[in-house]
């Protein structure tokens, strides 16, 4: 088709030029010979008219071509060339231009669709991704990167580097250089390693607890049995029997204490079901209402929506929340106008690897807070600041949440405010 179009165009131009030359030469010959001066003048005038017509024809081609090229340059996809006006060459040229514009529109639509797909894909990645241009300007930063760096907007690489330095020890950063269209692009990949470190620490403590409890119980059990047997022998003095009974009682207490740590390393797997977190939290408030009133503490629920569903073992999660709430009530024993708040928020930028978005639950009290030197120790098994504490409560809570594919952290603590954050998988209802 293109060959036929070119031949037709060349033939038309050649015929026009040939016709103009023949008419002009004929007119000149008639004028010079003197045989037909008037006819020659008329022919010369016709030659000028044909020349003007050819120029106009070529000008229409140039105008149409200029319009087409300008539309391409300005990325204007709304230009349309009428296909039913002009001669055959004009109509064919209009059809060709319209087809090219249609192909460009299709290509642009496909490009935008792919760009949207890849942007959505990047947004669903739980790790942070930041792309920086040659001058350090931020080309792209997904929501996870903004959340991990605690910023609503990133404009320059230096700003991102400062925030990464502040979070050193909690974030892992990898850098990679690539070239696109001759320009150097720096890609930063940011990963939250705090949760992984906490999980590894928890697993290590659980393994240690398992070994210790096993060894201690295997050692103490024979002592209890032997002391009981020896105290029952006839002829034993009263002092000996009393000493053996003390050994037996203390050994039994040690066994009971050690047995409590077996819960930490022998937790039954959670029975995962979907349940209403809203109803769950209201029931918890009712359950501890007497303790709240006796301590003059106000408890508030600030839920981001009326009905929230999560995936989990309601019984095990009840132990977690009751433990934290009882700790808050004890912490507020010497605080006037004590207040506990449970607030929820959706973690829309974080997609759980097993499917579904996650929900964040913040448990806040206005107590004296936890001193900075103790904040890194409260989840360690055996560690406690209470006289009658075993140091198992928060360790057990974190292990239960970990088994629910969630996370539990001390989010913030200073005089007047302590916040625990629990993250759990959402359930779609």
C-alpha cells in the first residue's frame, strides 16, 4: 500500500510539473513568434494558475504533516484527520496519520497500564523501596519505605540517609546502582529487622528455657521423692525430719516455679478462627470492670471502625490482653486520674505473607512508664521487677502473638505514657 501511495504521489507531482512546463513554454513560443500573443498570454496565465494550485496542494500536505508532527511532539492524542475530504492522496494520507495516532494511543494505554501494575506491585511489597535520580532526587518511594522511615514525604536521598542513620540497628539497607537511558539510578531496599531479631531472641530464650526446665525438673524430682522417703524412715530424729520436709517443700516450690516456664516452650498451637475483635475488647472491659472501678481507672476503646474481625485463637489472645491490662492497672495504682486506652488502626501498607492486611492494636496507659534501662529486658524470660513476679507474663504474651503470625512490641514508654503495640492478621467478613 505504501509503495502504491508513493507512486501515486510521485506521478501526481510529475504530471503537475510537466503540465505547467508545457503550458508555460507553449505560451512563450506563441508570444515570441508573434502568431498568437493573446493566446500566449492566456497560456502564461494558466501556467501561473496551475503553479498556484500545485503550491496550494503541496501546502496542504505540509500543513497536515506539520499538524501531525506537532501532535506527536505534544503527545496530543485527540487529533483526527478527516478521511473523506480531498483527493485520493489526501484521503490516504489522512488514514495513515490516523492509524499511526491510534497505534500510539494503544501503546500509551498499554504503557500506563503496565506502569500502574508495577506501582501497585511495589506498594504491596512489605519492604521499603526508594529510587533516587542522578542528583539525589527521590523518583519513587513506596508506602512501606515512608512507614519504616517515619516520614510522610521523601524528597532527597540525603533526607532518607539521615532517617536511616537514626534507625540504625532496626533497619537493614541494601544499595544497588543501575543505569536507565544513560542515567545512574540508586535503589535503596529497606527491611525492618527488629521484628526478626525479636523473634530470633524469643526463639533462643524458649530453647534455653526448655533445656533448663527439663534439666532442673529431672534433677529436683528425685530430691523431692528421696526427702519424702527418708523422712518416713523409723528412727529419724525430729530435727532430721524437719530438715527433710523443708528440702521437700522448697524443692516442690522450685518444681512449681520451673513448671510455669514449660508453658513458654510448650505452648499449644493456636486454634485459628475468625472472630470479632470489637466484641472481644468490649467483653474484656466488662471482665476487668471491677478492678478498674476499685482503682478509679477509666478505660476507653477507640476503634477505627464499628466491626473488626481478626484471625486468631480467642482464648490465647485473651490471656495476652488480660496480662497487659492487669500490668497497666498495677502500674496506675499510685496515679491519679488513671486512664487506659485501646486504639486500633489498619496497617494498609503491610500485606501479610499468608494473605490479608494486618491490624495494629495500641494499649496505652498514663502511668509512670518503664525506665529506659529496663525497656529492652521486659520480654526476657525470668526477668521481673515485681516482688512476687515470675518473669513469664510478657514473654508468654509475645510468644503467643508470634505464634499468631503477629508482633508485639513496647512501642513507647516515658513518664505519663506507656504504649504496647500488637499487630495481628485481619479477617475479611
